C-alpha cells in the first residue's frame, strides 16, 4: 500500500523570471505523496516546466516555499541533498548524457558524489537492470535510439536512489515506440519501487495513466483531480488550450450522436467495454 507521506509540498509558491512582468508560477499550493504518479499539464508558457525546476531546486522561489522530503529548497546548503531526493530527467537525452559508454554515464553522478567504487558497481547494475538496459552497458550512447537514450538518462537518475523522479517533457522528442518505452519504464519504477513520479507532458494519453492530474494556466492551478475527474470536463480542458485523451473525445462524439456512452472514458479497453455493452442491449 502506498504511504501518505508527502515527498514534495509547495505552499503559495511563486516565481518571476528576471526582467519578466508577470509571474511564471503564481500562488501554487500542492503536494506529491509517496508512491504517487502525478501528471502536470498546460499549454506553452503555463508554468509547468518552471514548476518542475522549482521542485528540483534548479530555481529558487521568488515567494512561498517548496519542501522536498522535508528540505527547504531556499536553503543553498541543502541543494545537493535535495537533488539526491528528487532527480530530474529532461526533454533531450543528448543534453543529459555526458559519457561515451552507457555504464560510465550512469556512474557519472555517483562518482561526483563520492560513492565508493564497489557501491557504484552495484548501483549501475541495479539501475540498468531496472530500465531494461543491462545488455547495452558497454555500448556508446550515440548508437542508441531516442527511447533507449532516455532510459539511460533515467538509469543515471535512478542510480542516485531518489524518492522522486521528475520528468520534464521527457518523451517530447521521441517517436511513439520511444515514448512507450519510457512510459512503461517509469510506470514500472513507480509501481514496483514505490518511487514518486512527477510527469510534465503535452500528451494527454500519458496523463490519463497518472494517479492525479494538475492543469496549469497563467502560472496557476486551473484544474486538478484524478484523470477521470479532469478529462470528463472536456469543454473546460479545451478552453485551457489542451486536448483530451482520444477515447474521451470519441466518447463525447458518440454521446453527441445520441449514444448512451459514459462521458468519462479514458482508455481503449474502457471504450471496448462501452461498445460491447451497447451492442448487447440492441
């Protein structure tokens, strides 16, 4: 069972970029619980990526607070510890991979943190195994596919044994198979290792698989709830410049055509159930 302990707590959080005239993040209060999979959505400029960087102490709040596993991100002396608790995976894996051999890249952060060599070896093996990349340990990262590179980047974060993994649009540059690789990996780590996940994404189908969804707009939380609660508000979601998952859109079209289909359908399996139910009643 997932614990209810909070991994990240933001309270009245604000952030203003230098020389900017408005808040990129404006009065956000939220939390990420232990073992939770949270998706954060929003159109470009909504503040979602800024929020992710505040969670990882890449940015210091202009106002309010962020606590990561009980550590205040405003304290410069705690930044090293905070980033051990909350690891970040960025959009472009090429910007995060620094070595010429996969296992050396996974070891990079560990070596910089002074982890003993024997422990490094164990953590490399565990991290690569967790992302199903053990067979590529001796390969050159530039020879890998986009999805494989991103899994190596995740392994590098995972080797640090974080409590939270923050993915800042980490599937945006991948093809569908690469996105599936990364999402399957992240869900398995969340499910089997109990690692909390914060997923910043433009893909509604990815958000539909989360435990909880937050929709950002103009730096504020515009909508929040379970995927079913959020995406069933189709017109509201669209008014915020976003789409809804394909099956939710199809359900709305069928309902508009007079068919008695649930309005909160999220997945293909749920749509199949609805179609079968309708067929059996004819």
